[in-house]
């Protein structure tokens, strides 16, 4: 059946105490609303309609996409009023209602809920809680059939004792929705049009309210303040950790590990503490990542080792290569098989050929280093003239001495050597030694300066 999805994202979130609209606050590097939109897309709906209000322009600007329709709710008059703003844009057989501040909802849970929807039945997602304070209560008759939802502020003491709470997530037949919303009243403690009142109307109209229960209460938890936001963050990370461990990853401590994007892993991967994986990260078999590493939009081939305190962004490390500790690999970096990058080495838009080495204290930018070449400590490529970037090309089996400055554009051909302390400005022919440094002079009788005493 065709599906429209409505995501309610108009709330101000005053308890966040922030100029940023509540639904844009991040969990795992993505806004709460971004997580909900991602889940919605996996359901392949014909339309995703986001109801916005506070900070509408910012929300629209941050999340604009061809498959999203934004609907403005000028005045926040309740959830029923919010959904009503989207009704003119809805045409599918079924309508699913989600919330922009409930980011951990599982696609599988929503799919089970949608299976319950038909012309004479709607689906309601509930959750069982030891303390459901703040949740609307699910009121059932003696046969266990849902009769209504009563909001916490309107509930009697007996109703507040009910532990089954309303998540707000609802799947309904599209043809019925406009009629129910048009009949809503704001005669309640909040003076708002409650979407939950649709349940009693559906029962009165002879429909069955079929419930699905969230297995994990945190997947339907919203965030109204920073504390709740932090709880969602940590739960998300523990959930991602469990997913990766099930695929063959050893996490030294799942409580000290963050995923902020999409991670693909192989088997027998070891990840130490305080590692952050961001964006799209691919980790193949037998990779070892040391503590305190940040890895973004990178691919680590089989057997790669990333040592402690390294920073990788937009890098590709092929089989058996290694980096760190304290290495920085910037966008465009490629380490071919068994290449080595050591401590305090920075690469940007540079390729290290198979078996090439840069052991320590080196900057290589806009460079191509051939297989089996060795870059001495303290070497830099002078790749920027103040206006343009230039390339340094180093052939295979080249030995670059320590403390070299390679002034690009320059070619250093295969099998050549450069002496320590050289500033290389011209091509170095194959197999030759380049020495480019001032001649040393030793001055006899020279006196070291003496500090002048102030009067």
C-alpha cells in the first residue's frame, strides 16, 4: 500500500535553553530530525512531510532535500493541529506519524506497526514503563481492546496507575484522517488539539485499534533537555557497539566508543578506547585501531594498523599499511600496501607507494611517493606559493635525507638520494645524490654575545 509519512518537528524546546531549534540538536553527529528522516526514507514512502514551526527557516535550510515537503505550523496548538497542517498534501492509502525529537525509532518496529493498518484498523505504538509519568495512558476495556488515550495531565489517579504509555507514533488509514482531525476539540487541561483523541474517535466509528509495543523503551524516548539528549547519545552508541561486536569487532570498552555515521566492518577487528568513527568508514578484516583515534570518511584495508592518537579524514589505507602514533592523514591521502607513516607525520592529497616510509616529523602535501622510498625526519614539501598548490613527485626507491625542503613543483627520480639538510628546487636525476645546502664555515676566535646589564 502507498504511504505518506508526517514528521512533527515544530516544537520550540525551551528546556534545551538554546537558539538552535530542538529537532536540530545532534545525536551521534546527526540532528534528531535527520535520524527520523533517515528512518522514514527506508520505508519507501510516496511522500515525507515535515511540519515545522519554531526556527522553521533554519530547519528547512539545514535539511532541504528533493524528497521532503515542509509544512509550516504558525501557531503551536497541539499535535492534532500540527498533523492537520499536512493533510492537504496527503494522498496515500496509509499515513504514518513520527516525531522529530524521537531519533532512535527502529525501522523494524515501524514496519511491524504498518502491517496492522487496514481500512477498518489503525496501528498504535505503545511502550510499557515502570514509571510512565508524562506519557498518555492507554485505556483498554475488560476485553483488552483499546478505547482511548488519556493524557497524563487529564488522567485520574486510577488511569495514572496504568503502565502502558502512548508513544505518539501512529499509523492510520489515510481516508479517515482528515475527518478525525476536523472533529478534534481543545477542551482539555492544555487547551490543545490532541492527536491522541483520534483513538477514541476511531473506536466510536467502529475501527479496531491494534497496538504494537516498542521492545526497547529508549527507541521511543524523546529529548526535551540536554540530559535526555545525552541519554539518547549514549544509548545510540551502545546500540551501535553491540551491532559491530555482533559482526566480529572487539571493542575494548563499548562505553568509550562513538559512531557518527555509517560504518562497515569485517571480522577480527580490534578497536581500543575513545575512538570516534564519523561519516562513511569502511574497516576490513584484521584491522587494529589504537586508543584516542578520530577516523572520518576513510577506508582501512585488511590488516591496517592505526596507532594511538591519530587523525584520519578522507584517507585510504591499503592492505598491511600503518599510521601513527600521532599521524594526521588529510583528504586525498592514500597509503598503498605496507606503506608506513609514523609519529607526527602529516599527509594531504598525497600517495605513499607500496612499502614507502615516512617515519616521523614530516609534512607531505600534494605529493606522489614511489614504492619503497624513504622520507627522512623533518622533511616537508613546499607545495604552496601563496596562491597555488604545486606537486612533488618522488620515484621508486628514493632516499630523502633528514630535514629536507622539497620546493614544488619538483621531480626526484627513481633510485636517487638527497643529502640531509638540503633544499631541493630542481629535478634530481635517477640514481644521483643531490646536495643542496650552504657550505659550513668554522670561525676561530668567535666570542659568544654577552648580555648587557641594564643601568
